[in-house]
């Protein structure tokens, strides 16, 4: 029986932070730390969660926590894990919380190195689909069509032209002991995955979609619903990779309409019918690939 | 246990740590001023399902007497709790 | 103590083994490789109990060392040239975070053009990164600095990372007979690493935080003070070292026949041995030559320089670096120290040994010859015609 709202540790380890109201990333960090508890040592690279949580003398992490360099989440986790183990301390969890840019762009090399060494760390990517801390610039996890401040919508180009990088599959391709996707719209699934990961030795990776009301152009109270909807319409999926086997955790019987999901967000309001068809077609292609890769019939 | 408000704000050189390392969970400011609406829990309707507690990005909803209560010092008024509550036990009211 | 025939890299690795680092993270680059190869062998054969982390880049090497240091573990890394430049972000991060990591840097030219041989532009370009910087002359000093580096860096009044520089190839790959202390001696010299600047389960902390305009200057001032305190801690470390190992060093600088010298050459690193020989030769010809060797560039030994040079008629700086569009950086620092102290004498700047270019005794003699004329100029040796 995995941890739920009722059994979750009542302590709060991420509190009083200055994240925007309705921030999805802060929710992911908060509940993951509640699962991991006071023996978690958190590493956060330059990015939203470090910017809102570590402004001396307002220090919002109740557990041991440190900001790493932007590219250095995984490598600093490695050093923390090795340094504690070298001192005979083993009852802890080194956990990183990096955004999409910090993970899929500038931090990818260090993450790949850590997985290659199979360092005993948990790496959580809170994916809000752009460089939100610096003011909504495109990252390699920004979805097709999204308007950001570096993929503007004009006469010639309408937002981001490239699809999201397949981080989950990239990580899995290393032969990592455990990788999973999640969404802050389905927190029970996330809680279970964090708990499971914390009990596995070696490198663990969880990629959680965490909407950003500021960058996505949504109301602050819509964060959780939009994070549910992205799964329900099939533009994101809940899966695991363990011991070389992929598992789909949630298979919507029928997808909801992606147009509904997209139209709720300011960053997509320029999309044409044709754009939406492109997105829907690429969703279907992605699911075909999921069924094939995951060997699901 | 959670980070909490302190009275002392380090200002003088002698109060600043020698290195950038300081007590975890040291808070000196509230977030209450960010809010123009506040969630109010209807204790009659609340059944203590804890979904609002689980989904609050700021962790300001806590268990109390089998139900929940809110730390208004740190609530930003985002309204996620109201939308998550299936029983309609949370209303957003304008701050005066 | 055992006598061994070791290269500079190997001697440094022996010194690090004796210092018992708990985490070593390194990425290979010529001419640093041998130091990390030896350390990995020591870990393999059990003579060094450390976690050896095969990182995928220099940036990760230092980031990993910071993670280890941030939980109170003694950490080591080594690099050179482009590798040092690749980790620059982490250099300032480690000094700002006050993590007393020790890093060996095999001084090597920086691209472009590509060149694997020794000059000191790599480390000297990073004098402002907040690290202690030492420059060894020979393999024995390299080993001894490896041991002393942790004593100095980890001292509670310092808590600052330490970059131990060894001239690429000329020192890293040249073999000498070296006294290798016993582990008992090393343990008697070097205390365990104790710090409050760490993540700690008994006292949870937040590290590496932001500090806005209201507090930033105070943190940076404290960082500056930490580096300045190295002056006294170097002396303390060397006195303790002499007691245990019987070898005495001379602080931030080493004076060689400077007391009554009219003409003094200021230099650093392995070239000092040759300069010393030239000084001896000139003394036999009744020319009052002297050598001031800078053992440390950070903290900068300005008082020592002023004391050594204030009685001279002229001086020159011999350095393997150039701040393009300015002067050699060592020269700029030396002349600033003299200016601050109100000491006036002609000082010239000789830019030598770039990309490993050989420097001959004759050239050094010629520099002393030119000093007699009392000119102040910046000269590049090695451009042909010597008309710069």
C-alpha cells in the first residue's frame, strides 16, 4: 500500500517560498520531500525552485538543501552521495529537483554521466515546458506550437516549431534502474513513484509535468486540472521503466480533445485548426511508438 | 516540523554567517500580502479527505481535528484547493 | 620517510594519498592524467580509501567535489588548461561556497592555437576566481604542497579552495628523487576535516543560497578575508610541517640572494631553478643579482615583494602569461604592490615560455644585463629579432 494524503508525513519541508501562486513545480517539490522525509538531501540548480526558496535570510527548505550550478544538479548529487557514504552515512536520499531546461538542455550531460555510473541518487525533473525563471524562453521540452518569449508568434513563425525531446526514453536508453513519468494532476501516482524510487539502489529518474500558470497563461487555480487534462488528452503519459521493462500506468479509454486542453492556455491561443491537427497527429504517432516500445498490444 | 517565522533578521556583518550556509527553514517574511482572495473552509461540509492538503503548492493547509485548517500567513490565494474540493467545502472570499 | 624517484605528477599524487581525501572526481587532460591515474591505482590497491568518481567533464569534476565538500568530505580533483577553463563556473562557485577543495592544475597553454605544453596563462587568467594559488618549483615541493594545501584550505579561518599549480611537463613529467613521508607523519600533520559549512542531519542547513544587494557585499567581504588569512595560516602550516618533516618553507615567497641585490628577477614555478643558477653565476662575476620566487599568487604577497625589492636598483618580472592588450598579469600585480607602498624602481616585464617555448640561461643573463640600463619595458622572448 503506497503512501497517500492520509499517510503522508505531516512535516512540510518546502514552506514560505516565493513561487508564483498556483505553481506546479513547487507542488512537485513539496510532495516529493514529504515522501522522502527529513533524511532527504536536496539539490536544486539555478532555476525557479532555487530562486524562490533560497533568498538569504528567507530559507524555505526545512531539510538539508543546496543550490547547484545550472548544469551541475546530477554531478553535485553524485558528490553528496559519495561524500556521505565515504563518512559511513547511508540512511539518506540525495534528491535533485531540476526544471526542464536544467535537465534536458544544460544538465543533460551531467545527468547522463550519473546514470552511466549508476550513482545512488534520485533525479526529479519538474517540467514546466520552458525557462520560466528567466521569463518564459523556449527549452528543448517546450512543446510544438507553444508561444514563448523566444518563440514569438508573428506573421512568419507561429511559436515553437519543434516537438518535446523524449527525456523519459533518453534516460531509459541508458539502462537506468528506474525511470518514470508523472503529472502533478495525478499526485497519488507521483507519490507512489517517489516512494518506489527511494527504495531502489542506483540512479532513479522521475519526469513530472508541472504547469506554470505564469508561462502557460492559465488561471492560478487551474494548475492541477490542466496537469490532469494533458494526460487525459494523451499529450502526456504516465509510465515507468524498470529492469528493462516499460509499463504504462494509465491508459485513457478514450482521449479527451487536445483542442480543449490547448485552448485553455494563453501560450496556445494562436493555434490554427491545422496546428491542432498536427498536434493531434503527432500525439497519435507518439502513442503508436509507446505501444511499440512498451510492447503493449 | 516546518520552516517557521523568526524574529531576528541578520543585518550586521557579525550576524552574517562566515560562509553561505545557514539554518534550514529560516523564514523572515510572510506571503499573506500576495493574496486578494482567501480560501475559507466550511467545517460543516469538510469531511477531511485531505485532497486540498495534498494539492496545495504552498503546503499551507494542515490537518486539524479530523478536518483541515489554513495558515493564512503563507497562503497566496491561488484557489487550487477550492477547485480540488469535490464537496464544495472551500469558498474563495475577497480580502478586505 | 622513503626516497622515491618520482615525477611531479606522481609526487603530487603521493602527497594527496597521504592527505586521505574521501572523494576524488576527475576527468582526463594532458598533462594532468598521471596524477589521476596514480590515484585510481592507489584506490584499486587499497592504499587510498576514497570514492573515485569517473565524471564526464571537468565541470562535473568540480561540481561533484563541491557536493562532497558540502557534506563535510575531503575532496580532490585535478585538471589543466582547457579543462580548467571548462570548469570556471564551478571555480567561482566553490570559492563563493567556501568549499576547501584541493585541485591540482598542470599549467598548460590555452587554445588557440592548440598547444599541450606548459605556460601559466590558464591559472593566471583565474586569479580573480577566489582560489588560493600556489606554484611549485620541484617535485618535492609539489608533494609537500599537496599535504599542506588541505591544512591551509580547510583551516576554519580560511575555508577556501586551493589550486596547486605545477608547470606542465617541465614539472609534471620530470623525475626527481623525492622524500615521501610516512602515513603516520602525514596523519600527525594533517587534522581531520571539520567544518560547519556543510549539510548536516543534526543541524539541517541551506547552502549555496542567494544573497541580494543588502547582503552580497558582506558575504564577498568575508570571502576576501578568508583568502587574506591564508598569509598567517601558510606560516602556521609551514612551521608545523618543518617540525614533523624537517623541511622548512618560506611563506608566500622565497628570497634567493636578494638581501644585497641590485638586480632582482621576480618569477614563479619551475623556471626558478634555472634563474637561481644564473644568479649564482652572476654573483661569481660580482654582479649583485637576486631571485624572488613567488610561491603563491593568491593571496598576493605584496608585502614580501615590497620588502625584497625596495633596496634594489632595478627588477624584472619573468612570467609565462600575458594579459592581451595589457601587460603580464604578474607584472601588473607586482608593480601595483610597489606603487601602493611608494617604492619606486624601474621594473620590466618579460613574457617568456608561451606554449612551452624553452628559456635558456643566456636569455636570463641577458635580462639581468638589460636591467643595468634601468629601462622599463615589456618584452616578449621568442618572437625572433627580439624587437618588441
